C-alpha cells in the first residue's frame, strides 16, 4: 500500500536548488512527512520531517502544502555529494515502523 | 553521543550455512531496534523490529530470525541460508515514539 508517490529519477545541476516532489494524497491528520536519503552502499540518512508547517534545517527545507496532500524537499545548493536516492515517507508519530518505498534517484551533475 | 555498530561488514556464505549478524547501540537506553534488508537494486525491506528486550516483531515471514538478548544488542540469524538471502542488511535504532532512525554501516551478505 503505497502511501507516497515520487518521481523515479531526476537530474539537477550542481550549485542550483533541487526540488524533490512527493505526493501523499491519502495522508491522515496524525501522520508526519519524513525525508531520508541513501547514498550508494550506505545506510539511509535522516534529512527532515514535518507535520503541516514548513521546516528548515542545515540540510534542507520541507514545504508542505496547506491541504497536506503533497510536499517538496528543497536542497538549496546541490552538490555532487547530494547524489543519492531520496525517500519520502509518511507515518504517525507513535508508529514504531518506518517503511521505505522506491524513492527518487537524484543525480547532481557538474 | 549515540553510535551504532554492526558487523561483520561483508561476508560470503555458502547456501545452507548459518548466519549471525550483530548490532549494538551505545549512548542511549531502551532504543527501538530494527533490521532492514536491501536486495541488489531494490528498496529497503523491514525485516524485524524490537521495542524491548525479548520483544521481536517480524514483518516478513522467511528463514531469518532476530533476537534481542540485551537492551542495546540486536542479532539477526539464520540456521540455513538461501540464495535469496543475499543483500545489504542494515541495523537501525530510534528513540521511543520518534521517527528519526539512525542506521549502521550495513553488512553485505553474499550467499553462493
């Protein structure tokens, strides 16, 4: 049961902002949106999460639409090291499990 | 600070042999612990999770098992490996009721 839909792949230019979309049209009121990324041959890395307000940290910004049915992860200045698979996940805060889908393969090109 | 370690990093095992992967967490107590597997070119599959000593939940029926003999120790085992058990195994931990998972370095298993 896919709770999120992401593009399979996308390219972006080094130094430019990368905008990664995620559709979660069936999200429930108690479900948060989480973003992780996985660089090749490494474990996934937490990026950011949010409920309904936009969030920003040192890695990225998360923009959640007012109806919460979609979100965008923004990498403000993409570098070659940002090349990875990016996962958008929705889950309730108190759910122990975190299920990963196929994600978006992001390739940053020089 | 909290750290997570898993070993071995790589191993090559024959079909039918046993398996033991170990994961330990330092710097925190009563963590939630997880085992994930990633087959070549595939996504991450949750295998087991544990919310306390001796409490194991299995997500996918298979010939693997997990145990949590101590608060910060999580072990993945098999009595007889199959070719389909090959993959990248990842251990992770989280604090109670928090969705931020911290992953280990991974163990790459090749079954021949």
